[in-house]
């Protein structure tokens, strides 16, 4: 099932992406996604912290991950009695 829209990366969109990349200090792929969203009056939803604070972007922070050792606390370690 198709849930998105393909957007052609033409010269205008590429130039807008370059401007946005410089303005917001975004990596190339991120700036292309932002330029495409803006060109189509769409809100960009992301968990990528590079986008935090940018208008027209809905930044959704990742949930705090449990520490990797939390589940191992009850497991015996090698060499323990």
C-alpha cells in the first residue's frame, strides 16, 4: 500500500535544499527532505535531533532507552560464587 508521495528532485528543490542546509546546518539528505516538505506544505515528522527547533518540523524525541545492563543485574557473572 502506498502511503507517501514521490517528489522529483529538480534544480529548484536542490537549490532550496542547499539554502536550508546552510541556514540550519543540516546534512544534505536532511535538507532535501525539509525542502520537499516545505514545497508541498507538509509537516516533516522526525525523531532526528538535527531537526529540533526548525519550523514546519515536528520533532518527536526518542523515548529514553533503558541501560543495557539493567536486565543483567540478576544474572550471575563469570567467576562469581
